[in-house]
C-alpha cells in the first residue's frame, strides 16, 4: 500500500490500527515496533484510536515496559486501555502494579468490568499471593463487582494455581452453570495437585456430559494414568484420542510417549503412530531418550541421541542431561567423553544440572580425578551436586574423601539430606570405618533427617561386616519401622560370615515372621542349618518355602558353565558350530 498507493491511498489511522492488531495477535513484537516508528514519522500517533492500538499490541506481545510507556502516552484513557495495561502486568505476576492501576482506575471514575476483575485474579494466581487473592475474592463480594462467567472461571483458576484444590472443588460444586473452560480448569487443577484419580473421574464425567475437552486436560489425564500406573486405561484413552480427537497436538503426543515410556512399553512409544509417525519437537526426543534411560536401555538412549544429531537437530540441556545419565548407567567413559566433547564444541553453558550429570558420569566410570576437577570448577552447587561427589567417592571405597566433601558441604549454605547420609554410610561400610559411620548416623538427627530402611541396612551391614553382631542386632530391634529384606539380609549374611550360627538362626526366625515373602531369608536359614549338619531342619525350611510358593531363582556359576560346555562341545562340533 505504501509502495504503490497514490496520495489518496496512503495508510491512515484505521490502516495502522489493523496493523497493530495483526502484530499483537501474532506476537510479532519487532514488526510492531517498526510500525510504531512509521506512525511516529507520519504523525498518526496523535490519534486516540492509534494510541490505544499501540498499547494493546505491546500488551499482547508481552512487553510490560513498552506497554506502560504507551499507556502513559494515551491522552484520554478508556476502559480498553486500562484493561490492556492491567492485563499485561497480571500475565507476568506484577500484582502490586496491577492493584495500583486498579485503584487509580477507580479514582479516575472508571468502574471495572468482568474482564478487569478476571485480569486481577489472573495476576494473583500467577504471583502466588494466596492471602491477597483470598482477600480480593472477599472484596469482589463486598463491593458487588461483576460476577459473570469470566470472573467465576478466573476464581476457579486462581484457587487451582494456589493448589487449594479443596476450596476450588467446593466452589465448583455450587449450583452455578459452569462452561467447558471451567471443567477443563478443574481437571488440570486435580492433575497438578497430584489427585490423579479425581482428575480421571472428572474427565470421564465430562465425556458423559458431552463437554468438549482441550489439549491441556488431555495431557493432565494422560499424566494421571502414568502416575497411577494405569497403563490399560492410558491405552484406552490413546485409542479414544485417535478416534475422536482430530487436532494434531505435539504436547499430547509427548505425554503419550512419556506414559508408555514410564510403563516400559518403549516399542509402542517409538513405533506405533507416536514417535515415528508424528511431527517432533525437542521435547519429543527428550521424552523418548529419558524413557529409554529410565527403563535401563541406556545403549538405545545413546543411539537415539546420535540419530537426533545426525538429523541436524540441536539438543537442549535436558537432552544432554538424559544422555549423560545413560552413559553413566553404561559405565562407558568413551561415550561419555564424546558427549562432553560435543557440549564443548557446540558451546553449551554448563549449568548446575548438566555439570552435576557429568560429574556423576565420570565418577561412575571410575574417572574420579576428572570428576573432582569438574566438580571444583562448578560456580554453583545444589544438594544433588554435593551428593553425587560424595557417592562417587563412596562407591570407590574412598570414604575419607567422601567425609571431606561432606565437611565442605556443612560449611556451605547447602543442607544435607537423606541421600547425602546414605552415600556417607555406604562409603563407611565399604571402608570399614565403624566409628565414623556411627557418628554420621547420629548426625542425621541434627539436620532433621529421619533414617529410612536403606540407612538402617547400611548401619547393620557396617556393624555386621566388622563383627559387631550384638550391636547390629540392637540397631534392628530399635528400628521405629519394620525391617525389610535388605536389613534382615545384611544381618543374616553377617551371622553366616562370622559363623554365629545360633544367633543367625534366632534372627532368621524373626525375619521369616516379619517378612514371610522374602525368599532370601529362607535360603540363608537353610544354608546355616546345613553348615552345622542340621539337615532335617534345613530341609524343613526348604519345604516351608515351597509350600508358600517361594522359589529360588536358578543361578549359573562359572564352574557349572564350564562343566556343561565340556559336555556339549563334541555335540557342537558334530554340527560344525
């Protein structure tokens, strides 16, 4: 129009109004700024309609600073302009600014409508100001502000964002006629609050009432199926989506891949109409790589990463953390180093998560010096970073270095947690540091960390290995929780190792009473009876084991394997194998 139009066809205020509206709807901030420059040069910016359009454009593009500057240029501020500036502040959670503008608006004689009230409620939800949000709800009721459908939905959304789902639920169960947005908000709210069963139940009710669901609701329900381990229900939902949901939504596809991946159905996740037959984004790749790693298929996760790189797709930090974790599980320093080299070549910044993953990978691959160098180069460390370094030393039997790192951690601003102490106790058990282990176990109380079954198993193992069996028995008896197979196994193994058969049999009886389904207790007990020649008692334990349907998994020793190979070798030769 500018290029070929005559004098009577030059852009006017209506033209640029449409241009600003288009830029706002597309989120095209750069083009909007260019258009604003054109408006200033041509003098069209003095028009009230253009001023409001510029403000609305910056508000829709999510630029609060430019939006406020444009707002201050508007001569005659109407309700639309107030709504635009309050709305952009609310979107970013600038609740103080929202409230200030809200009161200023009313001082100027402008009464808020339902849209403005909804924007304020959105601001409270985004800023997580729970007390202020509740107080504003009370103000709405006292001052009789507009309570239309939009405001009701905004209140419901605010309480769901606050995580006060019980209050949102009571509000939802009122006699008010909710629309599809309200139902979807409630489904999402249940999902985020970890109330998976209610999330699925409400979604089913929506289907029964023929209420249309959106993609966010679908993602919440799929995630709920994944969290509950309801794979069959998830597959039924997948079929339903395939038949009735026409919209191709990558986020929904990603949530399906995540669900199948977490349940171990990696073949379905990768091949059947999901990963291989859909438009993919970086989250799609990350989800599948993470699923392979989580399910113990680390080699496939690394191969998938290589495929991703070969297709010229640039990974993000989440991708690299997953693939480095896969290299850790493979204990493959060669593959780990290749990924590390790629990170350096591409120029990825080592944030806390990625640096921690690399430290962990090198430690698990036995490269403790490299692991320590990376660890020392980290500008910032969280509790996971400290734990990884402590565990790295612990698994390689260097308990003294693990304790040194722990002392550094205590001097930092990071508080140790249950994983920290578990790593330390494992290190002490491997190195036979009894007094240090007992000291650290007692230190847990100082940091308000309650010992769990893993901590108790480590302590019993530590004491048992060193022959302090009576002390180990006292630890088991003093436990505030019932011992599990790991605890009993550590104690019984120690009794057998130190030839304390009488004590072992006494402990074994207690173990079988408290954990009758643990086959290991029966096997150790039977072996202990056999070691002192009590064959009848040994067979009785085996008989009880068979009666309870507990079978020992068959194992192959190296000797047995060589014997079998000796016998079958002539047969293999006869078939030219």
